[in-house]
């Protein structure tokens, strides 16, 4: 059985459906990226998994004894507690024994890079520090399932890099479900992609599966001048598109292969700037899938 | 109950660090001292404020010590209760609205422990304030007026403590039920006034009404209330407190989805 099975999950607020008929599974030890525009229902979905919200219909089944850690998008802390006091309390409330809790809290705070702020009150924390503390409270009890709502969106590029590395190091013994709109990062750490829009799941699968469905691989030949690109297009009967100084050849069953293209270019002694193989980035795929609905 | 002690430690830190543990007792001590002091210096105060015709002579009846302490209780009944309701109206609603509750609610939290930890801390501070206020008032009453038996004071404050706990528990339950602290305070005041009005209009024969507790408490100063009525009122008040604790814990759990995520 999967670690988490979500079947026909629906959440309704009055007439409005925040999440509708969502079905997916999380396998043990995998990372899943939940991707979608604002208002797609990502936070609602995560809140239901964290047992903060109860579903209107459908069901969530978690493996027996599954421990969960949750990081909200904007974690709020009691401003008069220090980082260590808060993290220790979080550990204890999640069932970590009193003796172990403090040690585990200190280790976790060091792990997220807050070793210099153990005794600082959280009221004086910057946004980035709050995000790190939020991660610390989510992992301090070593949960088997980690739910993260936009864990890196509020961070600067350096912080983002660090937190991504931390998350990747957790992946070995933790199953992670995280929402994000920073798709470069999703591409980096994902075994499964879930695209949501208007409360629906509109595309899912592994990165490879999604890419093979939508990536549209192509070969770009770049010329010195736009006129040369147009001339090349006129002289060849390949399936292609001209855009400013380049031609884009589609690579599919009836399209051309790199070998053919290179052979043609060299035999014709074409004077070009470069040739490259391109696939759509996750961001382009996302925009295309969302627009296609 | 393990969670109770963890959460109580949090409440303890909160009430120390936001100074509630200092300023609430200060308010009650001030209120307690004011009555005997103002009464004692009344002639001088009137003279200093002027406006009295030359040669006017006023005879002030010296108030008895029980009258002074009853006046202290009246201060607590109005200003004291307002202070407590305002201080604790946001206890649970405030945590939900700021989102600080979220990181507690996503854990396997016992909402009874959660509510009880807040109740215990608020009750401790309120009762300490109440006792310090009455003791300060009692001290100045002895200093400026006549003797009053200490045991009478203990009986009075002990009975009145149950009343204050009832008001406080009502406030905390309202904070668990309603969406924000302002509404919780308004509801606590409304319930307080309505029940008092109902008791005044219809309660003439209902002698074991918890609403009569302040009156019964005051009766200890001059003698003693009718014991069967007094015990009945205390018993009902305790039942109401337990009921409100259960209701508050349930409402805190029921409203957990309303915390800001």
C-alpha cells in the first residue's frame, strides 16, 4: 500500500469548490511537487492532509502510525518564545520524550542554519529566519511525511539553494509533498508532479512522463541574420518554424533527427552560429498545460 | 496530561513575558487600597477640593469595616471583571487569528489540555490578583478603621473566588467559540448582564442561583449566608465551570479549521 492514498477528495465552501475530486498517491520515500496558479487549491489540499481541515467528501488514508510534519506558507510563531523554546515545545507536543526533545531541537535548529539564534525571541526574526524555523518545527520530531506549503518562495536565492539542499538530504527517509510556483526547483527535486488548477488535478506523473507528453523536443539552428534563416527555410522542406534569426525543427516521428540536420548543414557548408537540441522547461510545460484547460 | 504540562509552561512564559502576571495584580491591589484610603481621607479631600461654605460642619458617619470591604467587592464587580474579561478575551480566538495556533493544531493535540492550560494560568493570575487586592484592602481597613475577623475575610474571598472563576471560564469559552476577542468580550458581558437581569427579575425565589454568589460572599462579613442556599449556589457554579471548560475545549477543537494558515 502507498504511504498516502487520496481518493476523490473534495472541499466545498458554500457554493465554491476549492478542491474537487482529487485523487493521487504518495509512495514511500518520494518527493512530490504540487504545482498550480494561485487559488488552485494547493493550500486547501495540504491543510486537509495535515488534518486542519476536514474534507467535504472523499477520503485520505494514511499508513498506520504515520507521523506528519507541516510547514504553512506563512508560519506564525509566539513572538515571546525563543527559537529553542518553541522548537522544543513542538517536539514534545509531537510526542518526543522530554529528555530527547531539547537535544533534538538544538540539532534541528543547527541543521536549518539557526545555530546562532537558539536563544533569540522569534518576534525579532526576519522572514528568512522564520521560514527556517518553520522548517525546523516541521522536521524536529522526524516525521515520515513532510507537508510543505511554498517552502522556498519567500527566500532569497542563497537561502533557496540552502533549503533545497536540506530538503534533498531529508528525502532518504522522508516522504515529501510540497507546493511551489518556482518550477526550476520543482524540476530539481521531484519524483511525481501534480498540476492543479481551479481545484482539479489537470496533469500528473513523473517528470519524464510529463515531459514526454508536453516537452515538444526541437532543434534550433541559429543564423547570423534573420534573412538567412528565412532563406534556409525556403530551401528545405522540413517541418519547421522561423523565429527572428533561428529556425526551429520539430523532432518527432515524421520530423528530423540531429544527425540528418548536422549532415545537411555540413554538406551544404551553411554558415551558422550554432545548433542546439531543446526541450521545453517545466515552466513552459506548466504554462501550456494550464492554458490548455 | 503530559501535554497539559508542556502547554502550561508555554502559558506561564507568555503571561510573564507579556507582563500580565504583573499588571493584573497591580490593578486589583490599587482597587483594593483605594476604598479604605479614600474613605479615610474623605474630609480632607472635600476640604482640599474647596467649595464648602465658611464654617460648614459635616458629620461623616465612619463606615464599618464590612462596608469598606463590600465597597472593594463592588469595585471588583465592575472594574475588576472588565479588566479580566479584556485581558483574556483573546486567549484562543487571538491565537487562531494570528495563525500562531496553526503550528499547535497540526500536532496530535489534546484540546482539553490546550484549554485547561490556558484556564489554569488565567485562573491562577486572576485569583492571585483577587486575593492580593482584598488583602491590601483588608490591611488598610484595619489600619484606618476597626477590627474585622480574618476568618470572615477568608470566607468572603474564598466564596467570591468561585464567582470570579465562573466569569473567567465564561470568557475563555467565548474566546474558543467566537471568531475574535472583541466578540468574545462582548458575548461574555452580554451573558453576564442578561443572566444578572434575569436573576434580578425572576430569581427572587431561586436562592441557589450562582448569580447570588457575590451577595452570599458579602454575607460572610456580617454573619453567614444560609448554608443550604450558599452550598447550592457554589455547587451550581462549579458545575457551570466544568460545563464551560468542556464546551470551550470542544469549541476550540471544532474551530481548529478557522486558524489562519
